[in-house]
């Protein structure tokens, strides 16, 4: 008659094997989810520039933006808050991970005053909003 392995030894063997399989499955799932779970993290830098004509029209807006996240960011719109309203323009730029770019949205905006401070918001496809306060710098004669 042959003897089987004792229940204690079987348990001692099964626990590490089960743990190793569990760790392998968790690592595999994290690899899949890690690629899907990246996040964008944009930073609008203070070197950004808002130039306003004497007639109150927007001459140019240059936003220096860096993506400090782990996912590319697709910009969809830029908005300048003016008084009780806002000027909104669409953009179609993609900022890759680790990249820093100058975004120059082209849209018409009036009612700006050189020397005044304006809240500029950047909207992304992921639904995030990034903002910066910029002082309108005098320059140019009208809309370009």
C-alpha cells in the first residue's frame, strides 16, 4: 500500500503556489490597466502671453503648455473670461507626454483692456480644464 502526501505538507506547497499565481495575474492585469489608466496633467506656464490692441481687440494669445502627465492631452477649446462673458475659440492640438509647446489659438475677442488681468481656460478632450491668469499686454493695432 502506497502512502499519500500528508495534508500538512500539501497545504504548505499549495499556499506558495496559489500566491505565485495570484501575483502573476495581478502583474498581468496592472500591465493592461497601466496603459489604459494614464492621466494628462497640463501646466500652463507663466511665460504665456496675451496681447491686446488699444481698441480692446485680441491681437494674439500664446499659451506655453507642458504635459507633466502620463497620457497625451488633446486640446479642444480655449476661453478668455471678459467681464460677465467669455470669448471662446476651438483648438485641435495634441500635447504629448513630457512635451512643452506654444499653442496659438486664433479667435476673435473684443472688450479687452491692456493692463487688465484675464482668466484664460484651456479645455481638453478628457473633460479637464486648466487655467491661468494673464495680464493683457498692449500691442498691435487690431485683430490679426
